[in-house]
């Protein structure tokens, strides 16, 4: 059974999901759906919660924080510094030097460099998406496709972002992307985004993921000259991992009222 959470902001949606998972047997549940109406806007209290959670994560593992998780989805600092399209190449230059052997990469790498196009070069799905969204004023149905093929359909449509590669990860159970698919749709003159996770850890990853997804939505909307809209995040398997925040006590502290809006 699905559990739907509708909130105005990403932080309040995340806290409601944490509260729900904390009450479940084994602290996990299938098909948690977060529907956030204003994901790109953060109140002062929401920013304070993000900073608090980031410090708790960093206290347990000094190599991790909200920003390190968010940057795997969208490198906001690189975009702010270099702009589009220069920040794509800058990211891949930095990533190629820093990538660890035996790892699959990052979500942003997969969004901007995947498969092979007709000219043999990797496909930048984000850039194709922005181009198609820019043209959507003439082609109202340009963002729908029923069957997606990484090396062919993305060249035509460009509004669906694939992370999971069946040929690469089909027989793999560990060390593979948890975010499997991103979809953009224009509704009521606003750009909505849906992200699907096959598995989602809500203490160590989910809030950072939501920050990164909101930044990604804001980027695509801004570059497409469309107002950003809703963010829907589907966790087909959601797990609460209290140890990542220092234990159950720290989870309970975050859930004390008043919760941020």
C-alpha cells in the first residue's frame, strides 16, 4: 500500500516521511510518495533543519553531508560559477580525476553522459531535455513517449532522464544507483518533475537527495524559461537508518514540534 505525503516544502515532507517510517515495523515501508508543491523555496526554519541534519550526518561520517549528497544530483556551485553549458565539461573534468575505481559514478554524470548517440558521442540527457522544453511552445506533445530506448528515443524526446542501465546493472545487487528515473512534464505553464527511487535511505540520503532534486528542477526550469512547479518523489522501498544521524534519540529530537514549514 502506498503512503502519500503532500507538503509545501521538501523539509516538511521529509520530516513527515521520517515520522511515518519511525513508527513502522523494521522502520521501512514500500511506496512512499512525497508530493511537494514549492520544492525550490526554503524557509529560514527549513534551512536551519537542513544545517542541523547535515551536522548530525557529518558527526557520524566526516566525509558526508547534505551538500555532498545533493551534489551527486546537481553540482550547484559549479553551475553558479561557470554557467551553462561550460559547467558540464568542468564537472566531467573534475569527476574523471576524482572517480574511485569500482564505483558506478554519480547521478549528474549519468544525466549528462550516457550511452551513445547517432554521432557516437555520449548523450547529455539534461541538455536535450532543456532544448525540447524550450521548443514545447510549438510541440505540445513533445514530452511523451511510451517506450524509451537510451540510444535512440532520448535523441527524439529528451524529457525522460534515465539513471538505471539494464545491460549494466541487471545482474547487480550492490553498488548501483538508487535513483532510477526522472521525468519532466509541463503542467499549467509550470515545470513538474518526478523522481523514482528503487531504494531510499531516509536518514543518510533522502534529505540531501531532495535538496539536489529541487536544485535540478530549478536549473532545468530556469534554463527552459519555465516557472518551476511540483516535485514528486517516489520511494518504492523506503528505509529509516537512524544510525546515520547518531541514533533514534537524534531522530526523535528532529521530530519535536514545531516542525519547519
